C-alpha cells in the first residue's frame, strides 16, 4: 500500500472515530492517536525524510491536508460536545423559580417621619427653609410672645408639662417654673423672627408635648409641622393658595380644600382647613362623620401683637403661619386605628410602611 | 353652646335647609358640632283617651285602664297614677317605644293583668319634674296623633363651637345677631319691662363692691311675694332643649334669661340674706377670706381661698361670684321675696374660682369668657317681667346698680386699602360697610370711601384693633371668595441645610443596614438610668418634669437606650424575636443654675435575635441539630459594629477606631467606644444580661448610640476622586500567632506601617484558636495586597520586602509566623 493510500485510509478511520467520540475525553484520545507525538499521522510526517524525493512533496502535501482536515473535524466535534455538555449542565441547574429569593432586607422609615419628610419636600419646592427649635421651651416663646393672655387655659399645669427651673432664684425653691415642654411648634416662629429679617419662609417640624392620656386618638407626645411666611405684601389669598397647593400635593389633586374661620391667639384672621374626604369624595360617610370634610390644619395671618414682640413693622410686612399634626394626617391617610401603635416600636407595625 | 332652631326662629327668619344653615355657620366661624333632632325620642308616644277605668283585681293602688289610641283595638294598660278619670286624654307610650329616660315599653304582665303600654307623666316624657300623676291633656287633644307632633315638641338643636373670642355668641340673642349677619337678614331682640309696685328696692338692699377691679358692675332687683311652682311648658321646653334641667319657676326664669341674653342671673331668697346694722339686706362683693367655706347649691361643702371672689352678707359667704350660689340663700318652696343679681365679674377670677373647685357652670363658662356689663339692666328687666308674669311676683320699683367705672364707648379706624392689602381682595367700600353694619357695628365712612370709623358696641369686647375688623369682614364676606394666590417673594431660597441633609443620610444608611425607624417617648422613668447602671457626669442632672403624667414618665431621657429596650421587650412579649430598630432622637440633661437644659440629638441602633427568620437558603450544620441550624446565627457585637462601620464609611469618616471600654450597661469584653479623631462619639456593644433582665428583654441585644453633632462635624461631604488601579495587585497571605491580649487592630496597624509604599491593603480574613495554637494565643490571618501604579508587580520584586515586614512585625508584637 502506498503512503498516500495509507493516509487516505487513516483519514477515513480518524474522521469516523472523531464523529463517534461521545465526550471530550474520548475525543482527546482520538486526537492523541493521530496527532499526538506518537500519533499515526505524526509518525508519517516524521517518516517523510525517508521517502524518495519524488514521493516526499506529494506525501507531505497530503499529510498536511489530512492534518488540517482532522484538526478542523476535532474542533467541530469539540464544539458540538461542549454545546451538549453545557446544555446538560444548564438543564441540571434548573431551580424552582417560585422558591423565595435571598436579599438583605432594608429597614423602613417610621410613618411619622415619612409623612413629615413628605410635607417638608412640598414646602422646599415652594422655597421654604427648614428650621428647628428646642423642645424644652420658655413660657415666653411658647405662650407670651404668641399673644396668649396670662390666664390662658393652655398654660394650666393640667394641660402643659412644666420642667424644674434650676436657675438660681425663687423659682428654684417654690417649684414654680416658666420652663416647659413646648405644646406646639409655634415658638419656633418667634425664635426665627427674633433672629432673622424678612423675607422669612420657613417650615419647622418637630415633637410637641401635651398632658393628654395616651389613648387611641391622643398621645402626650406628638409631631407638628409649623410654617411661617413674613414678607412684603403677603395676603390671606397667599395663605389659601399655599395650603391649597399643599393639600393637593399631600392628599391628591382631586381633593378640595375649605377654609373655616376660627380663632387662635397668634393669628388673625385665623382659619381651620378641611380637605374633602378621600373615602366618599365629599358626599359624607362614616370616616368623615358624614360631613364630607376632614380637618387637617390651622392657619392664619400673623397677629400684629406677635409682630410687636419681635419688632417687625406691621405696616411694611405681613405674614401667615400654619400648623398641622402629623399623627392626625397619618391617622387619616393610613387609617391608623390607634395612635399608640406609633410609639410602641412593634416590628410588625413599623415594617408596614 | 346649644341653640334651638325653634326658639331661634322666633327671632329671625331662617329660610334654608339644616344642611345649608350648617354650612353657612361652619364657613363663617361658628362650627356646628352636632345636629340633634328633638321629638324623635318620643316616637311611639301618642295622645290616648281613657275609655274605662277599673280597680286592679289583685292590687290596691293599681288601675286597669282601657285606652283608645286611635288604632283598631283598644289597649289594656295597667296604671298606678291616681289623678285621672274616665274620658281624660293622656300621653300613652305604646309597646316598642323608648322614653327619654331610656325605659323601653314592652308588653308586660302586672299582677296577672297584661299591660299593652304605659300612660305617662310629664317627668317620664322628659318634660319637667312633675311625676305626681299622669299628664292630663286638654279635652280637644286629638286621639291617635303622635304626642310630639301634638305638643309641637319637634325641634332641631345645634351644638355650636363658640371660639373664645366670641363671648357674645353664648346667648340666643347673640347667635341671632350673628346668624342674621351671616344669613343677610334681620332679627328682633326680645325685651321687657316689668310693672313696678310697692316700696323701692333702694330702701331694702345695700350692695358694696370691695374689689371693684374684679366686679365692674353689680345690679339687683327685688321681687316680692313670688309663688314658687312649676314653669310654663314653653319655657321648660326651651331650657330643656338647651340642656338645662327645670327646677322651679324662679330658677328656670334666671336660666332662661341667661340663655336668651347671655347674662347670668342669680336669685337669692331675700329672707335668708343677712342685714347690716340698720336692718337693710346687705350684699358684699369681696375676695374670700382664708379658711372660709361655702356649701354650694349642689350640696358640696367647699373650701375657699383669697384668690376667689365671693358674694357675702354680713355673716359670711352666700355665693361664689359668677360660679354658683350658696345653699344658705337658696330659693325654696317657702321663699316669698327674692333678690335678683345680674353682675359683671372678672374673667380671670371666675376662671380661677371655677377651676380650682373643679366646678364649671353655665354662668362660670360665660363669665370666664367675658359678659357684657351693659347687659345687666336688660336682663334684670326681662327676668323681672317674666317673674311678675309667671311667678305672680311684685317687682319693687328701681334697681340697685353699682358700677364703679363707667363703661367707655369705643371706636376704631378701618382703612379699606388695609383690608384689601391684607386679604388679597378688591372689596369696594360698600361691601365692607354692609358687613360691619350687619354685625351691629356703627359705621361712618371718611375720605371718599377709603376709611371708616367704626363704633364698637360693648357686647363685642374682642374688637379692639383694625385687624379684628378685617377679620370680621373676611369672615362674613366669605373666606371662600378670596382668590387663591402664591406669595411672590423675591429673595427666598429653600432647601435643607447641610446638617439636615446629613441627618437624612444617616437615617437612610440605618435603613440600608436593615434597621427600622421607631419613635419612643422623650419622658422616661427616673429609675431607668439606675437600671442601666448609667452614671451621670459630675454636676450633670436629669431634666425633671414638675407635673408628669405618671412616675414612670417623670424625667426627660438622657439616652435612647431605655425606650429602645422597652420596645424589644414589647416585641418579644408578642412573639417577635428578631428586632432591628433605630431612632434619631433628642436626649436631655441639665445642671445647677441652668434654666433651659442641654438638648442633643443622637442616633441609636438596636439588634435583637437574628437577622431574619429561617429561610431555605440558610446553611445547615449537622452537629448543632436541625433547629439550631435552621435558625441561623444570633446577632452579636459584630452585627452592630458592622452597621457603625457602614455608617462611618458613608459619612466619609476615615480616621476612627473602636476602643474596648468599660460601659456599665454593656457586657464586659463586648463593649466599645467609637472614637473619631481622638474623641469618643458614642458607644457600642452587647447589652449586659443583668440590664436586659431589668427591662424584661431577652439576650442577645446589641446596641449603639452615637452623637449626631459629632458625626456630622466629622463627616466629609466631598471626597476627591482617586485613580482606579490599572495594574494588577499581588497578594500574600500571612497568619500570625499572637497573645490573646494583642488586638487585631494593633496587628493590622503594624502591618500597614511596616509594609512599605507598595502595600495597598491589609485584610483580616481569619481568627483561629484551637488545635496547633497554644493556650492563650490566637492566630490572625491577613491578606496583604501590594500594587504599583505604573507596572505589574512580580513576586520577586515584592517578596523580599514583604518577608522583611513580617519579620519586623513579628518581632515587635512577639508574634510567631504560623506555618
């Protein structure tokens, strides 16, 4: 048999074996058997030197052709086998996709802080700055400078928490005190007006305290957001427009607002603001006690007497102030049945919002 | 304050539905709190006629009556009253009705006779106190007609919220004036003047006001020879509608006139009043003396103090001024002559008297808010006229009127430009004038429509400034008509300041780390610090409440720890074992000489139990048993520390360390201080089991509390970028065996220092104790990573320097290289 015939037989045999190789390992065996250092084709190539000058170029050329052909066939078969193996692996990796996932669970913001932040965001959009004040206050800031008469009932020890005054003097011995836990965020108004010149556009969120026994609708500690604007040319219409906008942002653009005249010592004219009931749309239902309206906040034009305490010229400047209870908004918006849930720290409650 | 629409309609026309009226009142500042329909309570009570009356076969005092109530069948009703005859018409409560006193009428067997309803007395129908017998109706009463309809008892009562600045609205006439103004109609003021007869009052009564600053006016009338008895039905009906229990004609009239005109009145039995040396009845208005007492009309014996104003006679107190009369001078069945008081007492003193005795009456409620001193005379005349008419009294000529300071007329200027500038409107003068006149104010227009001079009547003490008038204009003209605008201020800049932004970021990081925000009370138990074994700094004091709600809430918190530990306990008691909380809150402390305390904000985090309930992902461990394996590791010190690390990294704080510390409420050895730039900013650790026991919480509980201001001060807002490495790093692992006392941090620092410029990072990846490691030692394994900015490092280049560094560190720390 000529070497050429030998090569052709080898090619046929090798291609058959390559096609028959069932996995990577047997394919490698085939490769080694023909193309390895001791492989059949390698042996022929090595033997080229012993061939005649006439035969050598032909056998050499054919050997290279066979080698290239076998390498191509090996590559092709290898890719096929890899594909099959990958398919098998992928199919073996299938999972029950309905099994729960795995993730680090982030914590939640407290409902009250969340609503406070939402309120803050609305007013930042309207160009307000955020200010804070002390939670332990002086009677002067909490009542007097807010135009509360000396005998105002809110000053009573039944309504307001008083704090022991440690400044030397009579107060120390008698236990009487003009230091108290602020009953509203309004004293921040006075502190801001004392320290800043108009224009003033500020929002003051914070904790306040009143001597109410904790029950489903009262807490002795709750959260208010106070707003104050003092500038030239501020009108009651500006107050209405501002709070209209706020209520729509906070409760939804389909909600209506209503201003009812009211009385507060530190604003005049004063109003309470209702927003139309979100449950019945204003027709009246159990949620809004059949009025169609939910009371949301109190507001008014800054009383001239208050400006008097902080030396702001009432002929040049006017202003408005408003205040709202965040817990009340929470109760209305999220249907909280018992406000005490807000201070208990029950994980099952905190993780709802 | 209640008003009866039926009564109101006698003074003005109200041509609108209740809903419309309610809206109009709501939108003009008189909030309607409730609407009560009277007459409904008498559903099922009809006019009946007694057609037969027989003695009960088995009871002496009972009658068996046969009653026609206009239906097909006659009713048999057993009845205990004695004041009726066959043919009388009476109110009959049929089976199924409920009386105002709550009694449900059912079919009942009374001593063997079935009774199908009840014949009623006036008292049973809530119409006064007469329960002596059946209420006998006139012969023309139509049988079968509902009793409420027959008696015209149906009425609508509105419960109104009157704001403290509007004392004038605490009367029927005052509300009629207000309603006329807001409804755009007119109203009538009921008035009366009695026929006078006999000796003038001046000869029989002397009044002295000893504290004129507390009593601006005191008037009295003398009415002789009154016959005490029940009041007429119409009067009873009106005061009952307003919530007043009828007593007798004299007392009812004083209440009636108070409701009608807003002036509280009081009637003394003239015979019981003490006399002066000349034998004249003598009323003295003065402060109570220390130790004096008075038994008030409600039968309570009450101690008085000099802060209270009283009405006295020469023998002592006879009444609490403006609050309640005394039992000693009470009008009774035997009373013949009465002295009627109408006065004006100071708001503050009335409030003090009423509140310190916890005695709030219709009178005190009105005086506390202010009663028009000009109203005394009209009220006297109106009451005297009614007493003449309904008590048969003879009104003595004249009245005693002690009025130390004459009441001044007042007027205010109002500028139209100011109204419009304040409201954002363009109201013409005419609109403003119309509103003011409708409210009963006198108006004079000046300066071609641009300003007004407004006369303020004495019943509007709240109107003292221009702004008060602007409010009235707005209120009545209509808040809803003011166009909504937004302020156009030029120099305003909104936003959070940097501290507020950091605060939000800290909160966000706490949540990202898995903690849930909570809020706890600022007031805590004074014993809480003791439970924590927390010691205050020298001179530091807790902030004490003078009037706490309870002893458990008597001081302001110095740390958030107690509140959060209680929250853990709250959760654990409810079966919630895994608790992850944070609070951003304020803590308080003070010291001698301080008026206001120090307030500081802190952030505290707390972990209890495990990170999560078992999941199918959790690794199983064969040796610890299925349960333990499924539940995952309990949270410990390092879970807390991990959060602190995340937080400080997020704040850009790089120079910080953890220092082992002795923190009394934390478990020794698992307690640390967090030190930023050499300063302690807070603590971290596992809460001591002894402390947990005090707060009824189960271990493990990991907590930290950091000072917000210190964190924010150290936070770095802008961190300049550094190049991302372009060449690969080369890394060597090394395990050093050191004494237990040598901290990981110190080894890491030594390695960092010794490693040279190419050392990029030192990462601890294993801590090992046990086989192969001597007792009292531990093996710390670090990965040291070397990198150059400009080339790929080779083993040959780095190895010698690395080996030198390790030898140096081992020598300095007494460490051995673990092979």
